C-alpha cells in the first residue's frame, strides 16, 4: 500500500467500520460537499471529526485497529505503525492515516470550528454513502471551514460551493437524504 493513493478512498468501507463500532463522527471537507451533490472533484482522502468523549475515542481506537490504520507519510511506503489508545488518540489535533480502504484524516478541531464535533453536529445531516448511513457537515459549514483554512485547494473550490449553496437555498436543487 503506497502512502498516497491517486484514487478516491472507499469511503463507505471506512465509515461502515466506524458505524459498526458505534463511533460518533461527522464527515467534513470535500466528501461532505460531494455527498450534498456539490460538483467539485473528489479528493484522495476522507476527513472526519469525531466526538471527543473518552468512550467515543475508545470506540474509535477499536475501529482504527480493525481498519489496520497506519500513520500516512511520504517517507515510508504503507505508513508508520499507529499504536494508541483513546487518551493518546485525542492528544493530537489531526491524524493523517491510511488503511486498505484508502486515506483518511481525523481532525478534532477543523478550521473554523474550535468546538469541533459539538459545533458541527448542530447542522449536520444524515445521508447514505455507498449504502452506509453517515453524518455529514452542512454545506455552509464546509464552506466556512474551507474559508478559514485558506489553502489554495480550498479557495479554488469555493466559487463552485457558493453557487451550489445558492442553488440549494433557492430550491433549484434538493438536499440529499
């Protein structure tokens, strides 16, 4: 498994394992926008914001072990070993990981959301991705986070996201269920 895949991950495979372990999380970023039919390119990873309760981080730890998650790095093909528990998992702001289903990032406080999960949960939507139920960040929250991050790749998709948001608000397009 190379440290960087050129194809989109099997998001359904990743979230199915998280769901089976009862992990509370919200999909953020481009995958959340695409799940709301935003016409932007798929990225090579899926971004998640989990709830930070000790119980949830312990469930997340078990799910990551089942996924065979490893720390993603360009220096080591297939990533570095990822040995942790719920306490150590929550000790970092972001984890960049890889597993047989692809690349994924865990971000406890995404740009623009210092309260993380609890803040995003207020407007999150449940949708089906590949037949698996998943909570996704509201498109307005995805936009807010991309504005706050200010990275070139985020700024590049913002005009498309603004147009898509206007079409949802005007009723031209319906939100997915």
